[in-house]
């Protein structure tokens, strides 16, 4: 049997204290009692049948993961995604339509996906792991094509200390270090990244510095022309935009510092009436031996204090993820890679056709 010295007891207490103090995040549900003070620790703890003292710290880490999983909020939803391609011209010969689908990944599980359409759609997957439905329709009638996608989903809240996706392949990391068409790695982006992260030596600290820069220097704005395309150079110029613009610049700045970063897009599921007003996106960056850590800089720009701090690494469960990545290549190939993929996309003879529209409604799941 092994007894712990007072110093060892203090170390054990401090380790558990760090575990429990991490549960003070607003995304956790249950309060925990404070750790013991020195005078409250007995001279000798009960005997522990352990082969080595270090085992205690291993147990503390296990406890950390277990408690985090147990305390992380979780929500379930029944969702209907209605995709409309409006204004299909009369006389269209062959119309190909691609529709994004939600997928089980990271903090969410998706099941019972059902496609309600007047034509047969085939499900496909792209190199980023995104799923989509595609159909080629000969001589479609003029007007509107409406496709409904119904599914059930469960989404977990995420916290900085316990990413849900902890691994990444070499090809994936290499892809998420490269520039995209609008997510640039220009000399001024590199210079800005160096300026923002001066004195920061770890990827986590550098990413936090980038996040802090965005939430304090960019303004959420859907009025100034050019918003919504996710153009990093425009974001540098006007320092305004929506979530797409905020997170495109985050990607550029992170990648400029050698931090793999990727674009994630879906929908907020927080409206009291269950009617979603528009898409929402966020970013994730990769830290070795930790995993993919989310940030929501656009929402972070709208709040202050603890709420702003929390949106670096912590996301609520009131959202659903659809696709990951930019410049997406689908099959059959679209005329150009898709800047991002949240709306239906339709082409005829290599030209985009119709106006893509989306309506999303949801209700709490079982």
C-alpha cells in the first residue's frame, strides 16, 4: 500500500482542481464543489493500492475526460431542409442538381436522412468527407424545382479542452494549409499574421491572438457591398462582413502561421419559432495532440467578456453542420469548384441555372 505525503496530496488536489475548474464554462450544466484547501486535507489519505504514484495523475486525466463528456450539453432536433432551384428556363435540356446533406461528424450524429423529390437522387461523398445528393434531370419543366431533406440530429456542445475530432491525416492537414481562391495567403496577409501573433510561440496562443484581433477589429455587417463571399482580401480592406468573411480571414491568418484551419458551414438551430433565418459558419484549427478546435469569431464580435472568451474553443449545441471546406469539387464536376456548399447548385450545359434558395425549419427531437 502507498500513502501520499502532504505535498503529493496537494499536487493531487491541484490536478483535480484544474479538472473541476474547467467546468465553470457557461456551456457546462452542473456546478461542482470547490477543491479542498490545505487545512482541510487530513495528514494521511486512506491507503491506495496503486503500483506507482504517477497513476494518480493518469486517473485524474481520465476523470477529466469522463466528467467533460458527462457534463457537455447535448440537444436533438428534427430538421427539414427545403432546397429550391427557382426560375429554371423553359427548354432546358439536361439539368444537374447538387444538394448538400448533413453528416455524422465530430460533435454531431445524423440519422434517418430522407430525400423527398420528384426525381431520383444519388448520394455521393467528396474528398473532404462531405455528403451530397445529385441528380441529372432530362428536360425539366420550367419554373421551380423543390427538394426536401428531412433528418434527425443530435449535437453536442464543445469545449476547448476536449475536441471531438482529435486526428487528421497528412493530406487533410496539407490541404488546410493551402490558399483557396478567396482565402488568400498574400504578402499582406502574411505580414498581418506576423504582426498579430508577435511574441506568441504556440499554435494555440497564435490562434487566440488571431481570434482576438478579429473580434475587436472587424464589424459584423451585411450592408456594405461584397459581403458574404468569404474574400480575405476584402476583409482586410473594409474589416466588415458576415460569418463567411470573418472566418475566411481567420483561415488566411492561421494558415499564414502554419496552422491548419478549415471552414465549416451549417445552420443555427436557436430560433424560438423553429424557422431558421439563414446559414451560419465557423472555423476550426488543428493543434497536434489535441485535435480540431472550433472558433466562432463573428458571433464573438457581437458580445463581450466571458461570452466572447467562450466562443474561442467552445460552441453551443444549437447548430447543425452541413459541409467543410472551400473550393469544393463534386461529382459530376461543376463548371467551377464551389466557393462553399450550403445552397443547392444547378447547372445546364456547364452554366449555372436558376436561383438557389433554402428554407430550414426544426423542432426539438426525442
